[in-house]
C-alpha cells in the first residue's frame, strides 16, 4: 500500500511539472508578454498645468507616467480633436499636444494608440458633432477633410519618430460619425469616411492597426448589427474595439451581471469576423475600489480567453483623472493623489 501510494505521488508530481499545475491543482496558461495593459491619459497635460501633483504608492511626488508604468501599464491611448478649445475638461488634445504626449509615452517605453474623434470636442454615442471648419462642405469635400486631417496628424507623429501601434478611426461610433453625413442611416457614406481614415493612416504608417470602436461591449446584438453592416458596405479595419462600463449599463450596474456577456461577445466577434479584439475603454467607480479591481481582473481574463491570442488587451479610460480635479466618478485615483488599489489589477500576469 505504501509503495503504491508513493508511486502514485511521484507520477502525480511529474505530471504536474510537465503540464504546469497551479496551487489549486488546475492547469494555467503562461502570461502573455504581448498582452496590452493600457490607459487613456489625455487629461494629463491639463492636470499638470493646473498644478495637480501625482504621488506614488509611498506618497512621494512622481511623474504620472512612472506611476502608471510601475503599475503594469505598457501602452497609452491619446484622443485628438480637430480644432479644440482651451476648456479644462472638454478641450485641449490638439495635434501638437498629442505629439508631445506620444513622445513622453515613447520615452517610457510604452506603445501608443491614437483616437481620432473627428470633432472639436468629445465624440461618443450621444454626440458626433462635425468640426466647425468642416461645416457646410459637400460630401466629396468632407471626405477630403477627413483624409487630409488624418494624414496631417499621422505625419506629425511620424516626423517626431512615433509610429502608433493602433489608430482609432472614430470614437464610439455605433450611430456613425461626423453627423449627419456619416450616420449609420447612410452606411455607404459612413463606410467611405471610415475608408478615407483607414487609407490616410496606412499611407503614413502601414503597420499601424486601424480600430473601429463601438460601446456596450457586452451587447452582442449591437455589435453584430454594426459590424455586419460594416462588412456589407466594405468598411476597412484591423481590430474591433469595445467599451465596457458596467456603471452605465441599464439594470446591470455591477460587472458580475455582464462580464460573461462581454467574454461571449468578444469570442463571437473573433469567430464571426476573423478580427482581433480589444477593450479600448473600461472604468469602474473610484469609491468601490475592490469592486473595480475585481472587474479589471475579470475583464483582462476574458480578453485573454479569446481564441488564438486575438484578444489584445485592455485600456482604462482616464485612470489618473482624479475626481477632485475632474469630478469624474470612474477614475482609479484617490483624493490623496495616489493610485487606488484598482490599478494593482494591471500588475497581475495574463
């Protein structure tokens, strides 16, 4: 009996060494070195100019980029507006400011995503306002406006030595962009606008991957409807970008009620369209730190579970945008100027 048990234990240990058992006795996949852990920090220049001071976990003043890197962030997302105002919250993000921020990201060894809003301010599902300089232009001229602007920003980045890993042509565009011309009620025109942006990106930076971005990442019906239409109308893109904010979901404020749907949707998008997927915006309540930490762990796991490593990673939207400065409820920064425990979720291996 002792010999049999001893033999069983030896074989069990050998099997565990060969297959990679976890402490719980189950197997696990090794961490992916290419997994993206990102942050959109487009508010940062304004915060710094206004005198906001960032502190690390030990309470020492430190560059926000270093704090983020020390919390596992390896990529930075930057929004860009056409002719922005100087408003603290809804302005800035000009071409020049975007280039400056991209250079800082490069200095810290981070990858860059550029997010074209194609507006003078915020563009999202509730508003896709045409840039003032483009008002009154007929559609052929509007196509040229979009191409020239995209080309100009991409060229400025290239001149500065920046080759963005990803470029979003439009920000959260379930209803289209540059309305009314680029509405989903006129998909042929929307597809033409998308393709002008795609072409301008690829001419300047052929290796940059173009993302098309839709909100409500747990809503499979929304994504199938949108990307079926994109395919039918010949829209060109490389990656499907999703937003995921449980806080804004009707009737599903906690991530545990929608996280399974997010994972299922990403898997379906990969199988249905053969594209890589990425959660390009996520956020949780700053006052529910543990819940936000748990959500970020769960989201990263769901992205990694997309087959064939086609789930690229996760970007937190404005984690540094502390409520005391921005009045935004979904940052991952505390009133003490330090990152909350939520940011530690990006230190986990995936």
